[in-house]
């Protein structure tokens, strides 16, 4: 099977002929990891998209459409605001929803269309979601207050966001159809959601209901990208039409086996405890044994539950990839 066919099969809860995909879903490799591996022999001349095939992984391509222009004002401190109220949002609008920057991503998709259609790799795209994007404008603290202090502004931002995204997607689908997409959200932490179900229903649900049907009618699977423990939110997400989650962080207490039992029709990507990678080969094998029963249920692509950390030696990562392929074959036998 081609990389793309193998990936499509798993997303449709079908069994690939040979093995599950072997991928690192977080294709933006951690720079500290790359630097460390270069000190251990990784060729420095490798480009960004050369890493996966060099390391023996299946290639895939991700596009994250821009939502702010490159010259947009930046926060004064990490997680700080760039606007705080309706007037601030008005002043910021010339820098938001940049169609010119989005065209650059669409041009890249055009260049990859032939290889994608040939099956060389699956493509996925990412959008700033209804929780994530307002946070980038209002700042971390103000964003959490804004559900109560600035409800009209929050609704306005999400209306504008949906309109912009639907315009981009209409152009994208005239070029090609990605296998799946993610809404970047990061709306959970170790103890669960950062937002109540009532606030989710009032703010995020209407936004999702504007954008998701258009995506699904074109055949792209819809997944939410959220760190932390997403367990409690999955029923909320399903009501919005979302079909899966990643990365299922083990350190946050996520149990993919329990999730599969509770949600047999939901897609999962990730779940491999990255903390085992620095311990030992045996620890990694135990982790694959933990995941294997879920891998056999379909609709699950095992991958590191976030970016591979720099304390994983390059030699051990090679062992990880070999083991990933071994268990990817066991899962379909």
C-alpha cells in the first residue's frame, strides 16, 4: 500500500494490508532534539522534510494556515495580550485573517498535489480553533476571563474566524483533499478541561458547527489537537461533529485503552508515552505492549504523545522506529 492508502485505511477503521502507518505526528521536530541528535551524528544538511524518511518514518505533510499577518503586533511577554477589548480588536483587524499569507500555503499544496495524488504521503491541515485563536489575541489570563467579561467580543472573534477559514477551505478543496485536519486548541491540562461544558456550548459549539460540516462534506476527517487530559471533553467534541483527538498525553493521565472502550468509533493519534524513550529499550517495548490491543481495534495511529524530547538519544530513537514498525505489523495480523 502507499503511505496515503495506509493512512486512509486507518482513518476509515479499515485494516491496512501490511501495517499501520509509522509516523511522528508532530512533524515540526523539536529544535533542541534536532540539535542534540546532530551532535550524535544526524547529518546537519538534512532539511525539515528530510528528517522523517531519513529516520525511517512514513512521510506526511502538514499545513497550518496563518491567522495573523507576519507583521502583526506581538505580545510584550509570553502569553500576554495584543488586544484587550472591542476597540483593541478593531485596531488589530488589519493584521488578522491574512489572505495573502494563506495563498502561500495554497501554492505549496498545488506544488505537492501530484505527489499526494500518487500516494507518496497523506496531507493534513491545521486551523487555529475557537479556544486557541482568541487566546493569541487576548493573552492567557484575559482570555479565560473573556468568556464572562467580553462575551460579545468573543462571539464576534469566532464569527470572523469562521468566515475567514471557510474562505480558505473553499480554495483549498479546489486543489486537493487532505486526509485529516486538526483544530489547534490546547484547552485541557493535567486535571482536565480549562473551559466548562456550558461555555463550550455557548461559544465553541456554534463556531464548530459553522466550519466542521463544510470540512466533512469534502471527506476530510476532523480532529482536535489538545494537550492535557482531554477525556472529559470527548463527548462535547463528538456533539460538535469532531471525529478524533491527539496527542493523548500519558503524563496527563490519558488512558487510550479506556478511551477506546468508551468511544469505539473515535479516532486517536499519539498515546505513546515519550517519557519511556529516555529510560530504556525495555521501557519502550512495555509501552508498545500496552498500546497493542488498542492498535488492533482500528482507528488508532500510535505515535509519540508529543514531540520527541532531546533526552532521547538518537540511537534509541532508531530502536523506537524499528519497534514502531514491528508493532505496526503485529497490529494487522
